[in-house]
C-alpha cells in the first residue's frame, strides 16, 4: 500500500517509522533543508544542539518507549533541576516546599489555595468542562484575586499577551498536570532528561531506521496541491511532479491544509479558525553559567522574553562544546510582526532585557546570541477550542488529518506527538494492511506543505 504523509517534522517521521516497522517502505520529503520541524537542530559553531528547547519528563512514557524502540535508551540521561521566579528585580528559588513557603509574593492563604489548585489539576481527568470556562475567571475562583494578580496574570501576559483573555482553563490545567510529571513521587524533586547529542541523535536514528526499511529521506520539497480522482486513493502535486497514493495523512498546520487540499477531501468550517502561537527564541551561548535554574519564570513586563531556560542545567556543557546554552523564548500569535523583525533588532532587545535583569553580571563571556523562529508552534486553546479541531477521518476515506491542532487537552511536547502517532496507528492499522504482493511502491512522507 502506498501512503503519503504530508509533514516531515517529528510527527511525520515517527508515523513513517511506525508504518515502516509494519512492512511499508517509506520516502520522506521535507520542505526544509533538515528533517524534524520544531525538534530539529542548529549548528552553533562550536557545537550542534537543538534549535528550540526540549526536555524529557519521567512520565513521558510514549517518548521513552520510542527511544527504547530506536535503541537509544542507553543515551537517555537524567538530571535534578530547580525552578526560579523573577519579580520586582529579584530572583527567587521555588524548587522546594520550604522555598515555596518563603516566597514573599503570595500570602500563606494564597499559597494554600495555589497548592490545592495544583493538586486538583493533577487529580482531575475530566477536562471537557474546563473547555468552556475562561482561564482568568477560573484562576481567580481557584486561587483568589490577589494570587491571580501577583502571580498568574503577569505570567499569562508574558506567555500569551492580551490573548490570555480568550483562552480556556484547559490551558493551565494541562500545564500543571505535565509539571507534576517532572517530579519523583518519593522525593518530589524535579527531574528532567535529554538524549545525549540532543534531538539530532533521535532524528538521525529515525532516518536510519526508515532507510533500513527500504525508504528514503528527501529534503527541500514543497507540496503544491492534494486531490483525488474518481477512483480510490489520493494524489499529491509537489515540485517533483504528481504521485498517487492509496492513503494520505496530513500532519502540517491547518492553514496550509486549507490551501493545498480541496473541499472534496476535508472541510475546515471549524478547524480553519484555529490560531497558532509562534515563537522567537534567542539562544545565548556563554562561557560561564547565567543562573542555576532550568526554568526562570518572569513576571516583569519590561523583559522582552517570556522566560529563561537554562539548558546547561539539564545537559552538561560536555554536550555543548564546553559552552553554556540558555534559551530566551518569546511566544506571540503567529502573525505578530516580531516574528518577521530583523535578527539584529531582536538580538538588541533581548540583550537589553538580560542587562536589565542581571545588571551586575560581567557579560564579556558572551560568545553569541542566535535568533531562531517558528511561526506555528502550538494552537491557541481558546474557549470552546475542542469544537474547532478537525477529525482524523475526513470527507474522503483515503485522506486523514493528524496534527497538533488536535491537541485539545494537553500542552505541545514531543511525548504527546509520539502518543498521538501511536494512537493513530493503532486505530487505523487494519485499514492500512495490504498483501505484500500488492506493494510495488514505497510509502511517501511529504514535507510540510508550503504555498509561496
């Protein structure tokens, strides 16, 4: 059976790997020059590491299982980490229960309500009723107005801007639930993991496994149109010609789907309105550490980035050429002008923010500040979001949509990506079976489709 998969990010690659393991041959065609999408890597000069920040939680069972299947379990490393909070020009560690109790921003009553809110989110499994509740209203009701004003509102503004007023309570429920997955059940100490060599190691192994199954990985290919004739199957036009497939699975963003797929394949009456968050991510490379935390949350509107991610507090500097790597993400709606601002403008703004936060630091050890961008990182989970997303089965029995817009009750992370792929394969495996004798051409995984 010939199967085309539109999208060469981690979702498309894992889907290709799983299908190849079931006897299908796979060809991966990726629009970009590298495979992996948001999980891809970057050459920083002295070392190669992830373009955006990623960590693995002890509770990431789908991702850890994939690493085991790929023979990478021995390359998985774990580190104890800590969390900080920046407010009123000061940095506070809130990594332990005692530090949390001493945190001056919130009263004892507020801390008790906040702790109960987190426990409630960790316990709650029925998220659907939260989909209709505004995020700010729910947080005020659960934590109190004072805690909301001093803690949550500044963080929401940093993460979502004024758009937080349109987001449902599912957003914070999913975030807190995943947060609990980073803590050991016994010591309650935060523990995070990474794969030695970063995600380049994972992507390379996926590529190798696909090739070992008779497949091929191609890059710099753009999909122009997806359609169907009167018979079964679906064809895809790309800059290398037209190819016909028995099944096609689309994993790229929904706005691209609406441009390349006709109404005979999928209807986007609801899904077409899905909004995405993008990110401008600075990657600071220094010869000395910036801070002792993995995450430093920022509740200060004068700082131009959302938070500070100390990657070298998880992956040691031996992984990154003896340099310390710190990510400075700024999340914005995908049409925000910042995503198209010149690198020098963003770099100057981010450096100014760092000098503002750490005025006494000697910055002579800074080697570089790279600026990476992604326009479609994750969907904005607005109120009633679950009614907007497309179903996996579409208007044509041989065409499927499987992408991150369908993540209605979780945060976007690689564990959820792998879990979504595995669930899809389990559900549709029977429909993808065909006798080996009938297989004459490889499965094809197409790159993220683009319209120039």
